[in-house]
C-alpha cells in the first residue's frame, strides 16, 4: 500500500493556508500547516514531509533563506516558494538554495497542483536514492559481491582469509569481473579499514604522468608543476592502494614500485630525499603476467612481490547461475535512479541473458540492463528491451525449432541478424534486405524488434 504523501504549508496568512490545504487535500494528500519558520521546522522534524509550500515573507524568516536550511537538513524534501510579487532575483536565489520552483500567489494558482505532483515525483526519487546509498554503505563489505555460484563463493572465501593478513594481493581475471569491488572489500575487512583506500588505473596514464600520480612531485619539477603535489602512495599512507591494470605499467616505473615494496620509500618527481610510507598493495590485471615476464614486459621480481596471494576472479560465463541475481540487483539500482516501476525479468528475457557469452562480464551486463531500463515501459524487462545482438541469440534458440513451421520466425531472425550487422542502421538494413524502409519499419513493429 502506498504511503499518503505529506505536504507542509508555511504561510502566516491563515485564510490562504486554509484554502491551499483544502485544494491539496482534495487530491488525496495529507496537509500540515505552520504560520512561521519556527513551527514549520518543528513539523519537519516530527513528520515525514514530502513537499513544502512556503511563503517568501514570513514573520520570523525569509522563505528564500529557509529553503536553504530545509535542503541542508532534509535533502530529499522538495520546496515550492510562494511570493506575492514576481520577484526574479528572489526566484533565482531560491533555485540556487535548492527550491524546486517558485510561483506567484493568485496568478499561478492553476500551476500549484501539477507542480506539486512533479515535486512529489522528484522527492520520491531523492528518497529512494538516499535509501539506496544508506543501505549500500551499511552493508558488510563482502555483501556487495553478488552471487551464489561455487566459482564466486570460492573467490570470496579466499579474499576473506587474506583480508586480515596485511599481505600483498594480486587479483587476476578478465576485464569487468569486479576486481576493484574485491579490492575494496578486502580493505574494508582489514585492520586498515579506518584509513584511505586509493585506486589508480595504471593504463589510464602515460609513464611520466603515472609516476607523478603515484609518487607526487615538487613545484617546478616539470612544465605545469606550479606547486608541490602529494602522490597517491602518500595519500594511502597506513591504508591500501589498489593498482589496477598493473600489467600496463612501464618497466622503469616497475623498478620504482619494487623499491617502495621492499623499503617503504619512494622519491617524488623533482625531489632528492625519500618519503616513507606504510601501504598495503592490492594489484589487479587481465594479462598473463608470467607470459609478460617471458616477453620481457614485466619484472619477475616484482611479480613475486605482488602475487604473494593470488585470487582468480571468474568470468561471468563461468557463473551463469549468478546472472539472474546480478540482473535483478541492477534493475533495482536503475529503477530507483530512473524512477521506473520495473521490478522483474520476463522468462524469455532472462533466457536470452543466460545464453549470452558476456565478453565484457559484469560491466557489460550492467550496461545492458541500464539500456533496457531506459527502453522499458512495463513492470518487467522483456526480450524487446535488449540490444539487437541479444535478441538475435534469443530468437536463434527458439527459431531453430520453429523454422520448419513458421515463416515469421525465420523472417524475424533474419531481420535481427541484418540489424545487428548494420549496428541498428535501418536504412542500410532495408537496402541489404532489398525492401523499402517503410516495409522494414512495419515488420519491426510487427515483430516487436527494438
């Protein structure tokens, strides 16, 4: 059962308050009233208010200033300011202070109810996002890792064992398997949890920039170095540093990293004296580092230093039983973010997800669900909401059985394949199919192809 929405009217004009309360209550909202800012804030502290209608001029405060106070204390509440005169500077400042909108009394009465519904929608979204963030932050760290398959449970068990050991960890596996989530979980379960967790992608910087990012620099060390800059190792002192894609690190930097591991010291760019740190290193790579050693691209001594405890994260295709759990998790996340009613996956849609190879792993699944959520207009995801490539796979599985009997299934599968080939370009697909563009659109609608 949906909770009745609550609206608070703050205005010192009793007749206007009563009139507004009557109009708003007829829409099914619960209405509270306050004659001034003090009593209004008291109501806000005692009741779960969704929207505030507030006069700009109150006996004990400015409504514009009060809107800022309300947003600071109750960020999910939306505020609509009422003014006797259309004062543009007041309106601009009100919006800056976080107000949803402002309207002129009398002139804009017909706008109040539509505006109120829009403010309620935004308040609902804000509350959902705040609740989601609160729940995510309160969960034990390893609870963020979703899955019940043996492959993922074994990886989690190893990570839990090494978390307290303060040992260097190397996370291996394909791109998108969740290596940073594992690294964060290990840090949160370690004795260093109260200190910083700092992450850096070694593939995202050139050698010189990566050195400066990792170790920092002195003012004047290079063009553009206008002041001393702390490096990420210094930021992570007594905490954990996560070196993602460590296999991309240049050999020269590998030697400097080895020194940090062995001595706890490094020298900033442009500096002469060493800086000491106490940092736990968690590294990750999607490369075969032993093969990289043979090729002369990775130092063997560094490999043995960072791989004291190695955990291989399984690819998503190796844990297909987790796809439904992950998909439902992402649906819940994007439903809150997009304010959509989607809560489930239709069986044929789930089957298509289960049959996909997921070369991009969890990251690819998340992107597919986000796209599907944008397209979906129902309370559950269907095959039609999926990208063309996944629709092709789904149709192929059923089409093999139906092709001898159903011309439509063969035609739909062929259109899907052509659209996949043209990456969704319908004009090019119509040309290859040797049919008119209008005919293609008609068949797309008939077969419910997205």
